[in-house]
C-alpha cells in the first residue's frame, strides 16, 4: 500500500481544479444544441406535419437556417414562440 501526502493548500487547490473540471464536463454534456433538426423542432412544438413547419417558416414565427435542402431550427426561438403564445392562468 502506498501513501501520498499533500500539503493542505495543495490538496484544496487540487480539489478546486477537479471540481471545475467536473462542472465543465457536466455542462458540456447537458448543454443543448441551439440549431436542431426538424424532428426535434416538431417534437418541441407538438407539431406532426411538415406543412405546419412550412407555415411557421413562411410566417417567420420561428427562426430557421437553410442550406440546400437541410433546414435547422433555432431552439431559443421555438422556446420564445411557445412563451409568447402561452395562455396564463392569471387571466382566469
């Protein structure tokens, strides 16, 4: 069995560095992508048809980016759209 001895300051500095690394790795793992595919966007919106997604794009209700046939949707604009169209219980 080996024993490793640290100075108190070195030990706490090591703990701090490990904590920062763990937090960064956890944030990286759970951070959601801003630009999402159509199936993901439809799921967030509760939409089933491609024509409804086309309508939302045509009316510029949500932000999107198109390169050729590839379309990506802005997750934050979808969340903003949902919030703007929320019916509050405060109104009742």
